[in-house]
């Protein structure tokens, strides 16, 4: 059911029954490397192109999520998936492989939590018993679409992001074990007026703030009700901006505030710039690292706020500003009253 203006409350408490993460070599060498299910040293994954490699990452993550839930793809009722490539080709071609009914979605780097929210809604409304949420990105495919091909060797400023090569998937259904999804707050499009594709952290920060404020208002919760609030990929430039914007609204997130783009890489790794981005960034960090700590009992309730910059090559060439969006999902280790 809807509560407030932007939030869904899932009273049947859909659970995350299994997760799968597949990443590239740089991600595997980062601080979270040991927590990912699959790490590939070959950026092509034995395929003919980077695009086909990204598709393979997504297929591997989907299969891993389903198998870790103790099920097979035959049990999955719907797949909700998206990526950064034109016409969602990674999600669509992976859907050709898994043959499941597909809802293709796009919220750029916010796609992961949009997929989780929609899958939870399907399960909560009894429209599905099992729904598979997934997303992917690849550094070399995203660079080709949004900036310059990898082969070009263009120089980047320190404010740039490093698109994560990886894929993350979560199988959501009703069960007796696994983290529960309690709320999902659907974000609004917010535009700060930033035009540079090298400043996505700054561009996305207001959208993250807007969604967090809406979530707290709709649910009646405070930041103290959360053990952790993680933004998607604001990284080291956008994250402190979001913190400052929240403070201006008298919301002090304190030391419970983190960011998936900052967690993905060690700042000393070469060419990670301000941190990670891409749909796979929030998906892989959440499904591998954050849920692991939740299930270990370190936290009881977390809020994951995936952020997305909704630009395209066409809009950038037309000197448009960058509209952004953020979707938030509350995940709990147990059911709270």
C-alpha cells in the first residue's frame, strides 16, 4: 500500500531469498573483493565484445541469485532488469537467455533499487511468487555510450567516476528466511543545473537528499531508526554535498551515512577517480557487502538510496543539464512492528 506521497509499504514483508554478484578485475581487487560471488580477470569474459561481456556478467549474476535461493530459473515468475546501454540490450538479451517474462526499466545508476522496489511490489501484491531484480554495467561499454571509447584514452578530472564492471541480482519472494523489504520510496526527477558529465556526484546529490527527506516524511521514521543509510554512487564529491544538503534541513545523518561508490574501490587504486558509479555499483555493494553485514547481525535496518544521472549523448550534445533521480529501499534483518 502507499503511505504518504512517494512510498510503498510492503505488509507481507517480501524477502531477499538469494543474491548474485559478478564483477571485473578492478572491482575484485577493491576492498570488497572477497565478498563478490564471481570475479573475472578478462574484461571480455571470453566474448567478442564488451557489450557481450556485460550481458554475460548479468546472466551469471541472475543464475547465481536463483541458485543461492535453492531454486531454478523455472521458479521465477518475472524478471525486472535494466542497464545503461541503448534500448537496455544487456537486460533484453539476458532475458532472451533466461526466457522469463521481462519488465525492462531504466533509471541509470538508480536502476538497482527501482528493480528491487518493483519486484517487492509484485510479490507483495501476489502478482508473483518469485521476482528477479537485476542490473549491470561495464566500464568499457558505458564509456563508449556516454563519454569516449576506452581506446581513445581521454584524460579525466578527479571529479569523474569509474563505471563499475559488474552485475548484481536479487531473487525476491515470500519465505521464512532472508532480509525483508519493508518500504520503497520512489524518487522524483531533480535537476541542479549541472551540465558536465564529469560532475555526476554533484548533480545527483540533490536527488538523493530529496528522496531521503520524502522517505522520512512518508514513513515517520528518523535517521536514528536506521543503522546505515547508503547512497548509490555519489562518491567522494557528491556524498559530502548530500550530507550538507540534509543538514540544511536539520537532518544530521552522522556516522551512519555512507556511499556505495566510495565503498567499491580503494582511493589508491589506479583510475578510480572520485569513486564508483554505474547500475552495478549500488547493486553489487548492496547484494554482496551490505546484506552480508545485515545478515551477520551487525545491523537491523538499512536504507539504500540508489542515485542515477539521467543524461544521454543526445542531451549532452544539446547542452542540456543533467536531470537526476534516486530510489530508496528499506531492508531489514527481521520484521519490525
